[in-house]
C-alpha cells in the first residue's frame, strides 16, 4: 500500500511538472532566425508585436555616447516594456549607469535574472514595499521624510547603504518639494541623522503631467538649486537629474545647463520616436521602429459609414462623433483597445488605409482607398509609439516575436 502511495505521489508530481513546462513553452516569445523565417511552434500567430533587439542595442549605445560627450549619464528606464526580460538584458549590457522602473517588480525580476547594473526606483516608494526597495534597488527617488526614515530603518536591518535622490517640483506639478527651503532642511537632516541613507543628489520631473517642457530656463532652475544644495551640504552631488526623454532636446541642441549630469530615459532609448517624428529633431545614427504590431484581417465588407439606428452611450461612455461618407469597404482586424489603448494614436503602415475606430477586441479599418486589395487572413502592420509599446508588451494575448537585422 505504501509503495502504491509513493508511486501515486511521484506520478502526480511528474504530471504537474509537465503541465508547468507546457505553460512556459506556450507563453515563451518567438524568435526569428537571420533568414527571417519564423519558428513553427505553438506561439506562431497573430496579433503579434515584432521586436528588433539589435536596434534597441544600437540606440542605447548611441544615445549613451551622445549624452556622455556633454557630461550626462543615463539611467535606462524599462517600465515602458513592462520589464520584458529580453529588453532588460540589452539595457543591462549597454553603457547606462543604472536601470530603472517605477515598478519594484520589474527591478526585482532584473536582479533575479542576473542583471548587474545598479537599480533605481523612479516612483517614490510605498511604505508597504520598503523591504523590497532595500533588497532589490540601489537608488530611489524620494519626497517624503516618513518614507526615507523607513528606508533607513530597513537598510540598517539589512546591513546596506541606500542612496536617495530628492525630487524638486519645478512646475510640472507631479512629485517633488515645492518649498525648496524645506527640501534643503530635510536633506541636511538626512546627511546628519540617517546613517544608512546616502544623499546622492536631486532631480526633477517635466512633461509627464503638466506638459511643462524641459527648456534651458527650466533646467537652469534645477542647476541653480543644485548649487544651493551643494553649498548647504558642503560637497558636490553625484546626481543632478534633469528629467526624462524630453530632456534629450537639450542634448540635441547642445544647450544642457551646466551641472545637469543625469537623465532618466526609456522611450527615446528603447523606442525612439517622439523626438524625431513629433518634435522634428534630427536623431543622428538612430535606428527607428524597433517595434511593429501585426494583426490579421477577420472581415471585409462594404458597409455604411454612419451607424443605423438610435444612437446612445457606447461602451466607454459618451457617444463618439461619426461622419457619413456613404458606403465604403471596411476591414476588421483581431486587435482592439485591450491590446494597444487608444485607436486614434495608431499609425498604420498600409498606404491608403485609415483607422476608423475600435472596441475592446476589434479595430475597424477603411480600406476603400488602399493601394492593394485586401482579403480575409491578410496581415496589416502598425508603427508602435510609446503608448502602444506599454500596452502590447503587457498583453498576454499579443505574441512577442524577436527579429534580427534591419
């Protein structure tokens, strides 16, 4: 009887191992060979996002070198790809000074997969995650003394020194001290009283909430504040962090205020788009479009362009505006708001095709004026901006396919 029980337990254990392996295999990303041919396995299909790691690798190195010429170091932010391991590995191997995310889970995963760069938490720590912050990060951005004292206590418990960057609000009205004298008083308290906290420097955030641009004048405010802080503490600051990807404009125009020596960059490093295509800057030696969304057509019909019937509130609330253009040929693809967010931000690569709208799981295209004749089963391609990158890398139903070459 005992032997049968042991055999049953062994078989049950073996069965669960097999199920776990199948789950891992099903959810593992596809890779394509240098010949462009896809691996024919369980994950082949659509919708998918194709990711060119070589372009990301090239752009990360190029951007770091461009900034280094002007005395600015970069922290590579990986929150935009939701901590995708393959991308984290590329950023870890690049010349960035550190890696960062607003999610402690991403940084924990990076440490556990063997990334060697220092880790920076760029959202102020929650009191409920203090232990993880000390365990898995080297730096954190902070604005609250209650939190910093909790970090100090936990760092002492773990036998570590944790570095903090104190954030100043220079007008964008997200995080940061508004009263700069209060900020300096708290910095002096950290320096004198908190033995397991090292004051690393100051930083600011611009363009993420209030749309305030990182102009020369605005970043000079931060530079002047840094000088005031240095005079108060009696030593130079390791980090004076002048914002995120938007501040790359100062690098491109070669007018970064003296003293700004650090930026927190994700979008323009991993998926360069906004600086060139939206703001008109020349981005030297940059390889664009490392991400592409591909989706399959599931219906093509000639239909009216204005809904037929009494209109009311639709699924997101409110009632969209519709334009009556008569009967036109429309295609539906198996991709929706759940996969990429706002359809108005989609950029389709198919000449003559227009994105009309979307529900949670369907996107409607006008193909009346398309340069090619589409049929059910055809694949359409979209350029990926930062917003879509955040969605598609998080979606479990959008396949991740890694491609090589140009």
